[in-house]
């Protein structure tokens, strides 16, 4: 007798706040037109830094989207998350009159950097003015769970909730946990990931990781799977999705169902020097098995796309090991906006669901010269029209985190 859950976790709302544009459709248009969201850092003087590029959001005015009482107590990343939550709920048609009990609604988010900008402002006050000048909100504005908490409070969502941390992989982990929560009986879970650390300290901490490109040209700095790949570019933002029980969504008359989160898995790499291979491919295998699918069912892969040659090579090996040489189209549209840390995976999930909707694969930024040894069919130059039914989304976090999500077009 099967013990697999019968509830299906579907996505009924999407919102994106990213360098390519505010709002889901604006972001999707920027991907399809190849608009580059990477440019010179403008929030502080980065002239003395070895790298000076970032995927920066320049058109978000918090006061236009949030009540004034929230502004003194929130970091920029939390402001993005709160606004994105509002937009996702609106997109899903969920409001006070939607028939949900408070305990039907959960929140699961991921952030890897916390309230960097807020905290560093308060540190400066501490050192230059004294402890009496430090904001009382520092007690929680820095914290990794603050986005989950603030969204829950603002929207009276009192169901099962959580906050996960897995660096770049954490956003997919949040969506995987949201799926699990829905399949266990919660009607709706707001989920995703948002990060921002583009203040002087936050930016320096990202450079310290040693993976950031020093190329000064925004068009050439972040080139996943390209022969000229030289590193990645930090970015900010993320995506929030409404993950809902499929039956409940139909019963309440949800306006649209973008697709189903059909599978999820996470693995952890073995210790360096162990001689054992990275575990990203294993995460993909497990996610497909969780969805009851095989590699031949996958229409497109949204790759992690680190932009670091050895990491790109390892991901290409995982893909060819699973699908065979050039066995499936691969794309890395995050090359147009940078690495959003916990926000990166959810933004790719949003793009993958829109790709399933519109039957088109966005290109991989400015990448054009894929080494033959990689053996992957990278979508470059222009978007590619294709018959799409199933998407695999991959993400890797620093120090060994791997996550994979399988998305399918929804069929009642």
C-alpha cells in the first residue's frame, strides 16, 4: 500500500523583486529581452574594492509599498520580502475574504545574509555614539527568521511556519519545506527567499569568499558555463510564491495555477579531500524520484550556474551524468541579475513556471562560448521556443549545500 501523500502542492501566486524589475511580468520580460541588471555599485563608494559590480535594485521605494511604522524596524531585505509577499498574495487572489482561517496559512522563507545593512548602521551608531543610540529593533531586524516573522504578523498567518538557511540553496529548501507542509494538511504556505547585502560590509563579506569576478565590464563579469567564466557577481532580491493544496485552490476558485511542485530533494557534499564526488547530481536524481519521474521526462534545467570554471565543470558533469551529453536544454538566466543568495533559487523557480506557461526558455545572459568538454545544451543568445512540461531547478550553497526542485505543468 502506497504511503505517498495524496495532496498536491501547486503554485497559485508569484512575485519577484529583482534587479531585472519589480513584479513578476516585468522581470519575465527583462529575461526574454536580455536586459542586464548588473552594473556599478552605487550605494557606497566602491572605488577601492577589487570588484565593483552588483545586481542592484534601483527602483524600489519602500515608503511606496509599506506603512511608515514598518520602515524604522526593517532591513532592506525584509522590506523587499514584505512587499513581495503582498504582491504574491494579490496574484493568488488571497485576502481577508478568501475563506481561510489564520491557522490555514503558514510562512516558510529563507535568507542567508540576514539584516546586513540595518545591523551595520546600528554598529556604526554603537561605536561612534554609544549604546543608547542603537535601535531597539536591532534585537530582531538582523535575524534570519525575521522575514518569516514579519510576513506572518503583517498578514495574520498563524499556521506552521519556519525559516531555513542554506546559502544559495536555501530558497529551494524553503519551497521544499512549504510543499511538505501543504502535503501534511496546511491549506496555503507563503514561501520563497530574499537576500540583500550590498552595504560596504556586506559587499566586502561576499568578496571575501573568493568567488566574485574582478572583471569590470558588466557584460562580461558573470558568464556561467562560458569559456571566459571568471567568477560570479553578487545581487539582491528574490521571489515569493504561494504554495497551496491543489484541491483547496480549485475549491476557492483560484484564478490560475502556474504549476505543481512535484519533487524536491537536498544533499550535502562530502568533505573536501574525501575522493567522493559532489552530490548535486544525487539531489537531482532524488528530486525526480520524489516526483515519480525519470530524466527523460525533464524538458529544461534551470542550472545553478556558478560562473566559476571548476564549479561549472562539476555541474556540467552532474547534468551529463543524469541526462547524457546535450540531453536536455540548460539555462542560467540569473547571469543577468547576479547571485541572489537565498533569493536565487525562488527567482529561478518563478522563471521556470513562466517558461512552462509560455513554452519558451530564457537565454543564459551573455554566455556564448560553452566548452565542448562540458557536453551541455546551454540556451544562449536568444530565448528558445520549446515544448515544455517539466522543469528541474538546481541550486548550490557554499560549503556543500545542494537542492533540487521539480516543477510540472498542472493537470487536474
